[in-house]
C-alpha cells in the first residue's frame, strides 16, 4: 500500500505497545509486506499473523520477505479482499485478535488504479471491530490526494467518529504541517472492562 515511513513508524510504535508474543494479529492490507513482517516479529513463535490482499504480487513479496527472516510459518496469507476477512479467519480467533492493521491506498510499484475502496474498507473495519479482543487495537493509515483516496479517508474518518466512546478509545494523528494530501493515522482500541491495567498507546 502507499507508504509514508514516518507515519508507519509511528503506527508500529503504537501497535508494539499493545501486542506481545503469542498474540493473534491481522495485516488487512499486505502491500509490500512491511507490516506483516513487523507483526510476525512481534508475535514470536507462538503467535500468528493473518494477512489479506487482492493482488498476487503482494502475497508473493510478503511471503518472500517473511521467508528471508525464516518466519514464514508465523503467517497465513490470503488473496482476498479485506472485506471478506471473516470468511477466512478461524472461528477460534473471534474476539481474540490483539491488533488489526490497515495501510490503505495502492501497492507501490504497481498499477495505481488498483486501490483499496471505501465500501470494502468500511466493511472490513466493521468486521475488525467485531473480531477484536478487549484491549486490542485497530490502526488505519489513510492517504488522501490520490484517486479514490479522499473518499476513502473520509469514510474512515466517519467510521472512526461513530465508535462508542464508552467501549472504545482512539485518536487521529497527522503531521503538524497538515495539507490536504497528508497521510492520516487513525487508531482505536477496544476498552478492556475486565482489566484495571489497560495500556493505552501514548499514555
């Protein structure tokens, strides 16, 4: 997916504060596999990553990236729209997923007309909110400014605004030098009402 290193680096720091070895996590948009690799390294030998992308090239490069680190067995990759995540995930993962990462837009170096779409992203976000574990986090890096990007960013922003603050805590981040084309990072965490030691990123 379209990549902005500083925003993605911030996203990784936020997610790293929430997940640990043994967790189940999702990369909803494989792209070039950077988030998948990051997640696979975080969850260790006892955790697992489920990854989704509609483009075969994304699966190929991601699998190669994992194999180069000898951790390919930590991930299961699906050539599928993230809107259909629930059809591929094992039922045992329901409400046990600690992190779900979205890096929207297009695959760098590929056809820029093949992009994530507002309708499927919205469906995927709704699925993510249902499958997430208490204390788990959803992160979305959105990219206005390219074809379809403005609409998708607004869709994410609208979804983010509807989250019940009694059950969720979240934040929108963007650089101080905000322009209309500046990437946005949204993160939202399901509150863990059973724990008195909930870790909120950045706190």
